[in-house]
DNA sequence: TTGTAGGCGTTATCAG
DNA sequence: CTGATAACGCCTACAA
């Protein structure tokens, strides 16, 4: 590998000058700069990023933490893929790189380890849940002043730097939409309560129901774990109370689709016998039959914003305020929620 | 940050000894080792990975290259997600980290840049296509002896280190299965020819057809670009020749589902009016209605194997043979390919 | 505007 | 078994 030294020699300048040229620092004679660049090109010199990191005492890497649970599909790949793309875009704009960490959630979760090795300057944490271990780990990070940003999750009573979507509003609108289509008996299939989103969505659902003066008997409240399978399994419970249900709002697309599958087996077809709206507006929503109405969540933008703000915090001397940013959602109406027949006996 | 020096002082040994302890090198008195570890724990010392990389002249990072094309969904997120998980698993086993690079395929694709900065020791390249630029870039990498491994792609006439699935065999079996179910008029919806998989699948399809003594009139050969939309659009062409089609083999699940959607709009229901088999066995196959029969491709294992072999090459002095590894596929039969009615008029 | 020189935290080589 | 001591490639005051 060709080093700065060789470039300096060829250009007839000092090594420091080569550095200045490559970092655009200080005033310098254009001729000098020219010579250096020429020499560098000739030798095919490229700064050694590791050495730079070493000298600057920062890695230039943004850590991205993903939950790793093979064979368990609580999250859709779509979700992470979008967020990762957003992070990736931002990171490139700022000259950073992305270091991916797949962490098994149940292993003694120690986020500080990521920073100790100095391989990352900050982290974006995806897919975290509200468990005692995670709270502990995150509080520890915060106490040590290590910069991080949570995406799509918040912790009751704690204040972290986080980027979220407005799930309360999104859910509210979804349920409102169903009401406007004429449905009154609207069930809610929520996901695991460990995700703050679940609470948000419940809140939005309840708000819309109560504003419309609608009762919410317990049979209308179902719970899955965000997997397709859990939605599929929820079908049997819902089926028992089918005379009390005209529509469903599900906390994600996968559960919605699973539920549709379960009900279809019983002869209940979404968009015909009942309406349903999912959440995430993932590609699965377009693949399902009928196409699934869904709440669009700007995952890409959330990833991008998370990366942007956590990296911005690095520049401003780690003075990251623990702010919560909420991005807006929107409703995408497809066939699954169109009123065809309203069995409002 | 606490450094080796401080540990050495506290333990009353030299810095070199501290390093030896942490690297498990050379024989040493247990008592010494004990003291060092004790001191390290007390000070909460952890080696600085950047400094180590610098001194060792290797980053300890495996680069993972993903094609980045926002809004264009030629690949399913499932695909990358599985491969990434496999890579992630292997990488952790070997104490490496994963550095993610999202590269826009049409930008002047220069893979060598990744290595020049020394931020990665080797790369796994996903989603590459057979274009002149990519050939050029890869040949350049190879010429410079930079270690890399391609996943799910090969280049006619060039020999790279690559991990692939046996798509010829998989396609062959899918078509054979359709034949065994009694179908004779079997169409093939392929993806873009820039992906070597497409050629492989065509080969498998043709083999099965010719072995069964079946003609393949041109109307049976359709081409999409692996997106759902392209499958959806292929429906119209297929519909025109519907009297010549009883079944379809599609080169991926997304196109298969798009095609099913397009045909459903015309009243043709998969699993009833025609049979269809997709490829990838992605989660979408389970979400679709009817559930889609599909060729299972071991993406996870492919990612893992790619990481394993490319990292192994690093140890053995870069003596990576440019081998092609092919992992086996298998057929997963779901409702979309079950013979219900055979309209074999 | 440019050069000098110390330092970053390890690894690795050589003595002892 | 352990301790010095050069690298490693670059950054950055500080000096000129």
C-alpha cells in the first residue's frame, strides 16, 4: 500500500502538507496542492481509513443494531430493509460507514460493548423492546454518555433519543376511516405490549372508538405477536364473536394477512364479509388478496432521520438532547377496507 | 478510555505482557496472567479495536455489498435479510464485523475503493448482475488479488469465487412436479437475463420439458424483471394464450404472485384454473392466496458459506481458489400447484 | 504557506 | 517467561 510518505516525497513536500491537501485544511498555494494531487494520482494513493480513525480517535462507523432471531419472524424483512436503506443513505452523505450488529435479544444484552472496542462512534438501535434487560442496557448507555438513537420504540418513564412514527394518529385515522365507511363493530388485533407502538396503536384505536361513541367490549380486543401465524391463530377467537365484528384494524400487515387467511378458511373474505386495515404498508400489503389497506409508516425516513440526528449529536460535542421525533403516517386505502356489503344486521 | 499502559502499571508488568495475556500468546506464569486480568477488570479495560486493526494491518471487517436502488423492488427484502443473517452468524463466529455498503449499481462501480480505505479485509457481494461495468469491476478486483465472494451470481466465461444455489436442478424439479401432477402445457415466467440464475432456471425448465417430450412454443416463454409488477403485467400476455397454458413456473415468488393477481382479475384462480410454482420460498409465498408452492433456496446458508469461505481464504494467505459452490434447493408444495381440475381439454 | 515532531494504542521482534 | 522498543499511517499543534 502506498502511503502518505511516498506521496510527499514524490511531490517534494512534507507529509503534513499531503494531509492538508487531502483534508482541505488551512490555506495553501494552489500549485502545491496541484503537485500533491498529481503525485497521489500517479501513485494511486488513498488514505488509510484505519490509520485515520486511529489518529482521530473515532471510527467513522455508525453501529446499527438489529435483533437477531433466526426462524422467528416477528419483524418483516421489509421493515428493516427500509430503515437500513434510510440509514445507509444518510450515512453515505456524511462520509460514515455502517457497522451491522446482529444481537440476540436474550443474550445478556450489553450495548456498551459495541462502543468499548471503539469500532463505532454511535449507534442506531432497531427492534428493541421494553424488557427489564433492555431498559437496563439503555440506561447504562445513557449514563455513560454514549450516543445512540432508538427507532420505533420508546420507554415509558425514560427519555431517550428516539425517532418514531405517529402511531397514535395513524391508528386513529385507520379506525376513523372504517367508521366513515359505515362500520361500527371494529375489532383491534394488537401486537406484543413490549413494543411501545402497540400501546400507541391501542390509544389511537380507543380514541377513535370513544369519539364515535362506540363501545369496545373485550371480545373486540385481540392480541398477537406481530407474526403472520399469530394473526392466523387470532382468527378462531374472532370467529367465535363474528356477529360482533364488521371490521378489523390490525397492528401490522403480517398479522392482518394471517387473520385474513384464517377467516378465509371459514368462508369469511376480507373486503366482502368484513373490512380490514393493516399497518406498515409493507410489500406484503400489495401482495395479499385482496390488497390490504394499511397505514404507511415512513421507515426509510425514520432510518435516515435517526442516523442524521445521532451523527449530528457527535459533531456538537455529544450534546445530544434526548428528544423524541415523531414522523407522520398516512392511510393507504386498498380493497380490503372498501365497503362492499355492510352486514350491519 | 483506559489503555494497556494503565493496566500494565496497575498489574506491575510491562505493556507487552498485557498484550500477551489478552491475545493468549506465549507461555506465561499463571500468577502474572491473573494479576493482569485482575487489573484489567478493575480498570474496565478493553482493547481498542481500531488500534489493533491499525497495528495488525487488517480491519477485522467483512464488507457486504448490497445493490441500492430505492423505490425499485427487484429483490425482495426477504432475500437480503436471509443472506445477511447467514453472513452475520458466520462473521460473529469468526470474530469479524460486518461493514455494510449500499452501492448504486449504475454509479461508476468501483469495488476496489472499498478495499483501498482498508476498512474491509474482504467482501461478500450480493445482487450483482452481468453487465459490462460489473464484469470490469470484478475482474479488476480479481486482478488485484482482493478477496471477495459473489452470492447467487456467476459470470459466463469468468471464474470467480462464488456461492450459488442449484437453480438448474431446482427448476427442473419444479417443472417435473407440475408434470407429475398431470400438467403438460407449462409456461415459464423468467426474470432478467442479467442474473445468471435466470439462465440456470431456463436450463432446468427446458431440460424437464424436453425430457418429458413436451414442446415449448414461444408463447410459453415469458420474461419479467423479478418485480411483482412485472409478473402482474405478464398476465395479459399469458391470458392471450390461455388455451395453451395449464401451469406456470415463475422464476421468483414475487413475479408468481403478481401473475396470480393479474390472472385472478381475469377470473383465473391459481390452484383451481391453473397451477403455479414460484421460486425462493420467501415469506410472500406463505402470505399469498392460495399459498404458493415454491423452490426453497437456502439463502441463509449461502450467506453463511460465502462469509465462511471468503474469510477462510484470508487466513490461508489469500490463496482463495475461485471455486463455485452450489447449494441444493428443494421443492415446497403448497396449494397453488395442487391439481384440482386439470383442464386438459 | 509549509515543515517538524509528538502522539494515537497496539503488535511483533529481539533480547535477556 | 518477560521487558524494551521499533514500527504502523496519519493528525495536529507549534514553529518557522
